[in-house]
């Protein structure tokens, strides 16, 4: 008799006989294994019942982002069209500006000029296109209008007519914008008004520098050719001109 092991009769071809002790040990091992499996099942649920991870949906762009994108696009579009028009169709702006000049009885000096001479006075439109394209540069705007005013002063133009002529040039551009860009679309209307404000700022600053340049040229002429004393000039010219030392 072999205790706890498989008894096998070597002399016969019979199957091995399993003793009672071996059956008991095998039963204990199976019980332990089943107990461990039940514990694992309690701790970790089966694969089929585990919740599946949901795919995160790509968030839709916020309305504020869409509005900002549309505003930037309209801002670029309106300005770009106006800049291209000022370059490619400058003669059309000049033609409309000359028509306004000739219909204004206040501009007596300008009305003595021929069409060719008036064409030479229309350099303000390329300067406006440059400002809309590059942004408002006070150095560039100031240099252009101060030089313009000094030239007109030497040519005998009254300052009142120079300022009025610039106002008509501004009116010509704004009328074009309002007629060609203003629609019922609120976004496009808002952007069109922004462009109008930029044009108005350019001409408003231009009139300021025209006055400064004209008075500076007058000051120089009176102190040089007319030999007016510095004391008398400072009494009537209160502006702080560019060439003065602080």
C-alpha cells in the first residue's frame, strides 16, 4: 500500500488507482482555487460589464471666437478693398474731389487752377492708402501735411482754403465707403464705420499738421525776409513749432 500517492501495478495494464488521501488533497486545492477566483471576481468585475470609456467630443468653437474671427476678416476685407481702390482708381477720387472744389465758392484760389494743376494737388489719397495699410504713423502723417502746408503757403494759398480742400477730400472718401460698403449686415456695417473712423482720424490729424506747417512757414518768412523781431513774432505765434528749441 502506498499512502498519498498513485498506486500503479507495473505488472498489469490497468489504469492507476488514486488513493483516498490524494483525492482529499486535490479537493482542498480546487476549493482554494475557487475561493481565490471568487475574490478576484468581487474585486474586478468581468470585462463585459466594465464601463467603456467614452470618446471625448471635440468642443465646438465658442460664439465669441466666431464673432472675433468674423470681425477680423471683415476688418481686413474692407480696408484691403479701400486701399486697392485708392491705388488703382485714384483718378476717380481726384475727379470727384475736383468737382466738389469747383462747386465751392469759398475756394477762390483753388478755382483758378486748371485740371492738370489740381491733379498735382491730389497726393493726399496715396498718403491715406499708406496709412490704412501700415497703420497711423504720426511721424509720416505729420511730415506729409507739414510739407504740404509749407508749399501751399509759399504758393499763396490761404490756410482756410487748404483746410477746406482737405475736408472735401475726406468727404469724397467717406461718401465712397458709405455707398459701396454699407449694408444691412450688422457686422459689415460695424466694420465699415470703423474704417470711416480711421479715415476721419487721418484727415483730422492732417488738418492739425497743416495749421502747424502753415504757421511755421509764415513765422520763418516774417523773421527772415520781413525782418520782424523775434519778440514780436513770439507775441502772436504761440505754437511750439518743430524747429523751435524748448
